[in-house]
C-alpha cells in the first residue's frame, strides 16, 4: 500500500486498530506517522472543544426568556380555559355547536360568493 | 459547556414553573447558542435556533426522565432544532470564509490556569474557525460526533442519511479539518 491508500484510513484514528498492512507502512513512513499524530491531536482538541462556548449576542438571553415565558403563559392560559370548559360540559357543547355553526355559515357565504363571481365572468372572455 | 442544571430546577420546569425556566435559560443559553452556531455556521440562524430550542423544550421537557445527563439530552434537542433550521435555510445561506469569522471562545474549565499554553489556545480557536468553514453537511456530522459525542445511529437519524453516509461525511470532514489546521496553516505561516 502506498501513502495515498494509507491516508484514506487515517481519519478513523479513534475507531479501530489498523490492518497489519497499514501498521507496517506507518512503521516505515514518517510522513504518514505525522499525519496520524495530527488526526489524533485533532480528535483530542475536538473533544475538548465541547467545554468551550462561543459568546452569544448580548441581547439573546433576554430575548429567549421573553419569548419562552410568553409561550409558557399562553399555554397555561389555554390549558386553564380547556379545564374550565371540561368542568362545564353544557358550556363546552354549546361552544362547539356555536363554532360549528359559524364555520358552516362561513363556508356557505364563501361558496355563494364564489358562484356569483363565476356567473359574472362574460362568456367567451379571454382571461389571464 | 452546558452547566449541569440542578435536578430541582428541571423538576420545577417540568411543572411549568416560570422562575425555573428563567434559571434554566440563564444556565444553558450560551451552550445552546454554541451548539446551534457550530451546526448552522451562521450567527443569526444560531440565535433563532437557540430561541426555537427553548420553545421546543417547553413541549418536551416532561419527556426527560433523568436516564441520561441533562446536558446530553439538551445537546440532542438542540442539534435536532439546529439541523431542521439549517435545512430550512440552506438555500439562502452562503458559506462563511474562515477569515470572516472571529467568534471568540469563552474561557473554559482551564481558562484561568496560567499553565495553559498559548499554542493550545490558538489551536483551539483555529479549530473553531475551521469547523465553521466546513460545508454544512460535513460540519453537522463532525460537530455531533467529535465534539458532542453522539452515536452514529442518532446522527444518521437526525440527518436522515444512512450510518454509512454519516461515516463517509465524518471522514471527509476530518480530512478537511486536518488540512485546514496543519497544511494550510503552515503555508500561511
């Protein structure tokens, strides 16, 4: 195996023991040994990097707190409303009927409006 | 580095306690931002992903059962959000060249130790910059595997590729990093 072939194996420095052919080559090739040493140093430094953070923008912490707490409040309010409805099944059923009615009416009005617009298009008019 | 969050703070967050969430954010936001930045390679996207991570945490924090360290679990949630964000924005992203960076690392556990050599500190900073200069699909793998120690199975699942493909990307990323750090650096020096 030549240096180019051996160097395909070197990035796996942390995963397995190398085949005999690779080991033999490494014993006789200082350049490839240097590369392997560099990969190992790279691996160590990469692992150590998790202990080092990058400074976030100064506004970020306050923005995250604001957004997260706002969402927390909204979720809590929805849960409380849902609980209240659950405690009064009559109100919940009435609310559901009302919502269904409003949604149905909206669909009817939209459909009628759409048909009206279609009827108003002159026959044979070129569109687009 | 994610500061380990006290168990009582996590439990209070799971109950929806506002003050506990504030504390959690204070303790972890720099790390969440850093993971996001290392994945997305872009400070604006990283800030957005960090915010989205905490919104997601509101939904999923009850699923944390304490079987793994909270920091490990938080890395998973963060990388997941950052990768989704990266995919969404990859069309309009432009890769950032190494010399356009300069996001300095905060002092780590050995920050105040006078024995830490300037050479190691310099290598660490160059490594941080080199990671950010990698193509995004290579960067995500090397960040998840070599920095945060995630398993190939999980990396492949998050990136929606096979484990074999994830390994190939890792090898290519390591080759590129070695070249950037040793060959190209030596040429510039």
